[in-house]
C-alpha cells in the first residue's frame, strides 16, 4: 500500500511538472515575416499631427528638422470670447443672469500632417 501511494505521488508530481511546461516562440509572426520580405521595416515613416490655432505656433522648426507636409486643412475657430449685456438695462456686474457670452475674434485653425523617414 505504501508503494502504491509513492507511485501515485510520483505520477501526480510528474503530471504537474509536465503540464506546467512553457513554450518559448522566438519565431516571428506571419505579419512580421511579410514586412521583412517586403522591406517595410526599414522604410517605416514617422507621422505627426500639428495644430496651429489663431496664429499661435509655427511649424517652421519641424520643416527645418526634415519633416514634410503631407496634408493640410483648416477651419474657422473662435479665438476669444466677450461678455455683453442681454439688453440695455442690464448691469453685468450686478445681474449675472443677463450676461451673454459672444465670440469676439474668429480665426483659423490649421491642421498639418507631417511625415519623415
């Protein structure tokens, strides 16, 4: 009976050791193989998006660093807001409920998509 218990314990230990075995896969995946074969790994490009709002900010430093403008688009944007009274009898300092916020200056927001190797 003692031999049976020893054999049982031995099989249990072997079972746990065999089942906990990990596999190490050092082979590249199919997508990585395709990239290597087509030469895309060396030719990957960096991309960046720069937003210049209301004339604040520049992209000249990026262009001097070798970035190229791939795409550029712009849209109108409110640069500053102002508070005005809702009617002539309102006092903005005393009556907070009659204050209306309106756009003061409308500018342009330009978005640049830059790319470099």
